[in-house]
C-alpha cells in the first residue's frame, strides 16, 4: 500500500501534458495582451517555451505549487525572447503572463 506522500507525488508530467500547458498559458497571455499574434510566431513561441520547460523540468516540477517562483523563472528565462518574437513590450508581456498564470 502506498503512503500518502507517494500517492500525491505523481512524478513528472508527460511531454504531451507539458506541451498543452505551454500552449494554454501562452493563449491566455495573448488574450490578456489584447494583440494579434500570427500563427507562425505563436508556434515558434510555443516551441521555445516547451524547450525551456523541458531543460528545467526537474526544478519546475519541484516548485510546481509556487506560482510566483515559476512566474519569476518565466520572466528570467522565456519572456524576453517571446517579447522580441512577438514584437511586444517585455513588461506588458510579463504582466499579462502573471495575470494569466496566477503568479
């Protein structure tokens, strides 16, 4: 029989689940920004975000319940590149992501 700690430790999410989460977070961010992002640039941003998450998966998984810390990580590691790709202000993108993500 599994202990309570083992029961609630679900392990790492699948690549599909990570990809879908990245897509959803960026979609919610765009809605809050109120700008049009062409599909090709959205796809590039999703790929970039997914790759960054995979490279830092252990740390992200360990801190999955701390939305503020995860938002800070996103600001430091992802935001600037997506802001440049989408041609939007870095601070506006950061604020929109935090509003969408809850951090």
